[in-house]
């Protein structure tokens, strides 16, 4: 029989949900990680789809608004 009395409990990393800030355990069972719920995941997805979230360019291209 294995002696587990000296074993330290496994530390589970927790992160903040990027949408609401709630603490989320980072483990396989957490279905929507890094989000706390399907709701927060879908809000974030909607922000990307509506272009409220974007990844900025390092050097924006020169753009002449007079060109078509």
C-alpha cells in the first residue's frame, strides 16, 4: 500500500476569467477555460465577431484615404 500521508496536495492553478474576472481552475474538466462559463465565452466571441476586439498591427500600413 502506498503511503500518501507525506504527499503534498496537487496545487491547481487558477486564473481570472478574461470576461468577468471570476477565478477559474486551470484543469481538463473546466470545459470553457479560460472562461468561467459558456456565457462569458460567447460574450468574448461576440466581441471578436463584431470587431470590438482586434489584434493591433505593429506597423499600420500607409493608407491614403483618397484612393479607391
